[in-house]
């Protein structure tokens, strides 16, 4: 494999070999390799690239990796790279960087680029303004297609995209968009106003960037026009940036659903300490939450001592309850993320999930009863385990399905209260059900 | 909220009101509402749309919803809709539909559209061929920019996209791509060959569609050229289709990570039975796997009877082991999905995760020891619980981090062996550690 070869070349310190490798691979492949290497090696490899190629590779890097590279460069190369970046990429880089580093970048920029970057940085992280491309080509509705194409020719070289051209009035207010495709295909005397689509959605610069990106996906847009509070066009959100926003949101949701704090950077390049740190807080919280289960079992210690067989089924019961809760929670978090659920759906979700949970509980209880009779042979324990399982499945499905919606309603990220938290909560309550049922049905208690 | 209003209008059977609502909303918003409604209501609403708008709305629907609508339409409206679809959307619809329905669609199509659809359906699900747009506009390298634009004008009306134009030789073999933007901006006598980029990646029609879509994201491409086994251009994968492929893959991964079989359709529209079905198989498998824990506890029943306090910590121990395993598994699955990890990284991942697990285990053990002393007050139990926790965390992190890689190596979807399966496996082994340590340190055993 070519990639193994690069690590081998690096280990052998074979500079001509590395140069050849770099010449034979596309920028995105080189960027991927740089991301996998430590800072020193990455900078060494980066310096071997000629200038144009270096800019192409740099554009493909994640912000953390861009920072890694920039730290290793001298002022001249440093300045050229940051000046060549698109303003939105630069804002993304600076948003995550230490203040001193940001200062060094900003002071090296030309005045126009600095102003544009500062404007984007004025918007909060997670808003559309942070991710937009401010260099859109705007058109007046009165232009003909031919005139419009001339405008694109004159101004388009500097723009990040020219495939969607916002149409504006004299005050730069949004009137619609025209697609470059339509300008090219239509008769050259057709006016822009005739070709414009005024029904497309726009986003405010202060809007949530994930919602805007998902809107682009739903409405199949290549670019979303960004406006200010007075509906004046100030930029475009392009599809490649939208895809990155969506992927970052999905990655964050997935991390949250496994009780991990989101971290940025490449899995292989991030330090062990950082990985541990991203996990320990939640793990600790869940451990403390799990002390609820200790409390419950401590309370029922006499019953446990009398019928020690009851203990044997505890991991299976809490495990199944946890799994059933996680299933419902994950489905709800995902449906919320992609817009299939709204916070107002709580009662409907509770009703749906209670029926799903009942079906699951009855099926599993039947199996467990047989399993319990074979493995332990105590009919009363079998009955207690099976009945608890039905109750636990219904309970877990309801809690799992509704907690994310309730969280979102009070402004907490739904993914935070998903699988692990639901699981731990369901564990403790499930044990209470179990012992209460055991007390009711077991003659020895 | 406008959406509540539509359900109210539907409930009141207020047809003029519904018509007004439909007139005031964009196609993607209407499509979203149709997806949330049952078949009857969706068809009723759809019929209220005028023809052009109906086609726009139809394009925005998910395949399951498209099918729902088509079932409710008469032959004429049915035929017009399917004829107007892009071939790749049509193939996606038919790929998921019953054979009889597919027959009805195909027989209603014009010959050219039918041939194109049949060709796409010839590629397996999950391949690039299924998702490509076969109507690409191809250019020869010898054309000038002006001539190339004339070609786009002549052939582009029918194409799904004209922003990326593959450059081909006499045998339609791939030479590179030229961006419409560059054709528009550059001098009109520049040749296509001069403007073409030959370094961009291509995909084979038989390639995995998720990998191709992620490649587009990584290399920031609007379109990816699709070639056959002899490098002849046969279509384009467009970014909007790629985004859908990525989102479907992410949704599937998320479902798998919570032990749910992937299901298609809207959360609120899918039936309770379908939801239960998507969950019950895995839940059952995990339940059977959890009988391992029953076996372990059954084996150590004498020890449990002697020191019943040991039982009190079981849910916390297995819960924490499960959480630590899920964290590592989810990180590994995600890193594999986005290309940060390769299957060859198993040993490196195991080493990384063992150190992460050790850090986590030591931290948690310290807290648990204090907690155990306060809640139960048995020093030996406290020692056994703390030592087990360290071992379980290391073990869980290693298993969680490496199982997805090993699964991928033998051709199993990594997401399948992620969180829940890892958790259940770690539960049983963790209990063995716990009792062995208890036997070693507790004087009463």
C-alpha cells in the first residue's frame, strides 16, 4: 500500500523518496497523510511541497492540522498561506486557535482580507456567519443573461463560488437567486429577473449553522444565500462547508451518544491524555449516577441475602433495560437532528414508544422465562424476572424516546441526555421494579 | 406555528385552507409535511398541487414517501411523475419497491428513460452506479472555451448538472474535468485541455457509494466522474446525492450503534410493529449474550451467598465497563467511517486504548473506593471493586477500540460489533475479573 510506503520513507528519512511520493499523490491524499503524522513530520513533509501545491494541500487540512503546520513555518511562508485562504476557512482556523496565534495571523494579512476575516469572527461559533463565504457575486434583476455572464467574468475570479448568484435590489436586499447554469443555457437577452427563483430559502448570519446546512440538504441547494437582519445579502454558505458542518454535528452527536465530550482532531494524532480527558468527565458522572443502583441494592440487601438467585439476573436485566432505552434514545436524537421530530411531539412519542416497548418486553420475557427455568430452576424467580423485563422495556422505551425531546425543549443538546444517561437512569429504576415484583411474587420474601 | 396549522386544516377538512397553505410554502417544506402524514392524507394533499409544483415537491420526497404517493395516483398523473424524475432518483425508488410496482413504473416510461433506469438498476445497491446521473455533458480537450459553452448550451438542458464537465478522448476515456466556472471566466479561445484538471479522482460504477461520497467530501468536489472498467466516462455522482449517501450511512451507523437494525422511513410515519421489529432481533441476541453473565454469576453463587455485598456493586461495575467500552467502540467506528483509521491500525489502537483505559480506570477506582467505603463499609469489598474497575476499564477500552477494526478486516460492518455487543461481552468478562479478584483479596472467601 502506498501509505505504508510513506511511513517507511519517513522512518528511513528518504527525502527524495518522500518528494516522489508527494508528487504522485493528489492534495487531499497528502492532506490525509499529514493529519496522521505528528507535527514535526507533518511540517517536514509540508516543506517539501512546491508553493502552489502547498496551498492546495493546506486548503484540504482540518483546522487543527493547519495550525500544526503553521506553527512550524517561517513568517514568509506563513503569510503567503494565510493570505491565500478563503475568509471562512481562515475564520474557522482562528476560531479554534489561541489568541496569540490569531494575532500573528491577522497582523500578517492584507487589509481587505483582515477586514473580511474580522467580520466573520464577529459571529458566534455555530452560526451561519462563521461559515459563510463573503465574496459572493451579486446581480441586479434588470441585467440580461449576457450582461450577467460578463459580471461573473469580471468578479468571479475572486469568489469562492459562482454557481449560485444572488439577485438584489438597489439596497442589496435579497430578491432571489439565479443559477449560473441558467445564465449559460438561456437566451442571452433573457433578464436575470425572469430567470431568478425567489422561492429559495435564505439564512440569517446569526442562524444556527447545523440547521442551515440541513436545510440545504433537504432543499437540494448548492449554495444558501446569507442575509443580515435587514435582508441584505452578505454572503453564501456553500455546500462543501455545509457538508462539513453536518459531518461535524454527526460526529459530535455520535460522541455524545457514547458519553464522550466532543474533541477535535484526528483519532491517531490526538494524545492519550486528551482522549482520556474527553471521556473521564462523563464516565465519572455516570459512575456517580450508578451509585443510585448501589443505593437500591443496599436497600434490598435482606431480600438478596434470602434469595441470592435474584442477584444472578441483575446484569441481564439492567443490560436489557439499558439497550432498550438506548435504542429509543438514539432513534429520537437522530429523528430530532434530521428534523423528523419536533419538541412538541413528546406525548405522541411516549405513546408510540410505550407500545414498541410492550411488544419488545413481551417477546423478551417469554424467552427469559424459559432461560431462567433452565439456568436457575426457581419458578418464582423466573416469574419475577419476566414480569420485570416487560415493565423495564416499556419504561426504558418511554424514557429513552422522550428525554431527548424534553432536553431540547429546555435548551440542552438532546445528544447529551441520550443513550448513556438514559441507560443509567433506567438501570436504577429497573432494579426497584425488579425487587418490588420479587417481593410480591416470591413466597420466601 | 405554520405546521400545526396544516394538521389543523387537515383535521377540519378545510380544502381551501390547505390549498392556501400549499401555495405559501416551498416544495421542500411541503415534502417534509407529506412525509409526516399517513398515506391517505399525503395523497390528498399532493393532489391539491398543480402539475409543475407537484413535480418539484415529488423530487424532494424520500423514496418511501414517493412510493406512498404513487400508489394513490391514477395512471396519467403517475406516468407524468415518473417520467419527469432523474434516472438516479428513479433507480433509488425502484430499488426499494416491490417488483410489481417497479414493473408498472418501467412500463410507463419512454424508451430512453427506461433504458437509462434499467442500466442504473443493473448496479448493486450501495454502489456508485446506483446513485450516478448518467446524463453528463462530455467535452473534448480540443474545444475552445467558447465552443465548450456552446456544447453546454445545446446539451445541458437535459443534464442533472453542468458544473463539472468530464473531458474525454475519442473512445470516451477519462482525461480530466473542467469546471463550468473556468469555462465562463477564462478567455474564450483557451482550450478545454488547458483548463482541464487531470488530477481529480474518479470512481468506478461498481465502487462502494459511501467511500466515493466521503472522497468527494474530503477532496471538496461538487461532482465525481464515474467510469466503467475501461475508464470510459458513464456518469457523474453529484454532491446532493453524495450528501444523501453520507447521511444514510451515518443514520445506519447510529442505528447499529444502538443495536437497531436500519429501517427506512420517517420516525413518525413508520409503524409501531416496524419499529419493534427493527429493535427486537438485536435485543434478543444481546439478551442471549447476557445469559453469559447469568452463567458467570451462577458459577460464583457460593461466593455471592457468603459475601452478599459483592452483588451490590455489580450494576455499577458492568455499567462502567459497558460505558468505557462503548466510548472506545464508538470512537473507533467513527474514525473508521471518516477514514482516520485503517484496519491495519489494530495494534496501535490497542496500545493507545490500553493507556486511555488505565488512566480512566485509576481515576474512577479512586472515587469508587471512597464511595464503597462510605456506602458499604467493607474494606475488602472496596479493594476488590476498585481493582476490578481498573482492570475492566483497560479491558473495555482495548476490546471496544479493536473489535470494530477486526470486524472490518473480516468483512463485517464495524458498526454492528460496536457499543452494545462490546458492552455485553465486556459485562461477562468483567464479572469474572471481579470475582477472581474478590476471591484473592477477601478473607471470607
